[in-house]
C-alpha cells in the first residue's frame, strides 16, 4: 500500500484562497485582509492572488486589491465606484475620507452634471490616482473626519467651492445652500460653525454670513471674530441673497 502523500503547503493555501474567493460576488473588490488568512499563510496567499490576476481569473484594481471579472452582453463590466474607492474612505471600520466635490454638488442638486472624476477629502495630502476608468483626486480636510461630521463637512466643502459648481452661479448656489442650512437647529449650526473655523477665510466668511441670517443670534460670532476686518472676498453674491454680505466682507 502506497503511503499517503502529504499535500503541498502552497497547494493547501491555494485551495483556501480559491474557496474564499468563490463566496465573493462579482464586482466585489477585496484584499488579502478580506480573505481572513492566518498570518503564516499570508505571503503564500498574496503570491496566489497575483498569479490568479496574471491568468485572468482575477482583475487587479490597485496594489493588493482585486475583483472577479464580470461580463455583460457586449463587454466586461467594471466594479461600481463605491467598490473602487471604499478602501480610501474607511480603514479598520473608521472613516479616513469622504466623497466631496462634484459628486456632492450633484447629490445636493447644486448641479445636474455627472462628474467623471471622484474627489475625496482626507486629512493627508495625496496625489491624484487612477483606478480602472475612474480618476480620483484628493482634497485636504483639516478637521478630524468622523461618521458624525461627514455630512456637515461635505456641506462646508460646497461653500468653499461655491464658485466652481458647474452650471450654476455663486449667487444661486448660495441661496440653495441657505435653504439646506435652514433645516438644522441652532445647536447643529453652532457645530457647523466650529467645523468651519478650520476652513480658509472666504469659506468662514460665507458660512458665517449664511448662518447669521438664519439664526439672527451670535451663533456665527466665532467665525466673524476669526476674520481680518480689512479683507474683502470677491465671491459674486448679490445683496438680495445675502443682505449682511458687506458686514462679512463679501462682494
């Protein structure tokens, strides 16, 4: 009777990796962390993933990130944008970035244009990258990013880039942002003012002026005190839209 031949170590790891990948939906972007491979087998697993990508059984999205190819009637389907950028937004279940820029302009109905570039705000300066057919650029955010404040930071980013919103004017966008701010109570507006303190002066001025006409109290006083009274901000807001614009140095 022939002795039982032991399985090759890498062969065992290969089967583990392939079985785990079978459970993933097509279009799901994963890394070796998602495989939950024990530490002693991670190096072998990384090699196996690379070989699967070389053979065409997997697609490599970025360094260490893969997905199973999916085909439509006429062409190969790419992963959705949420899958492509998820590792840039969350790490160890904590937010490290959030979608900003043109995507948020569109989500808040400030423009009808659909962006071809994904803009992500992070606490670190990063160079633009390309993943699949997505172009990804980064915006520096000086506030700590938390699950609680992301929506408010996205709103303040719209204030900051109010002159860059496609198919809109700063004046109309300002009016639209005021309508959004009106939905928040005084306590929340105070929190938004606190976050705005870490933005540039023109953003502090515009956010403060908008919040002042909503609350009619001293909620935005910290923003006003942070500004140089001699500085003027050429944003393009009409006095009809922002009656207190001169107080805040906005023109």
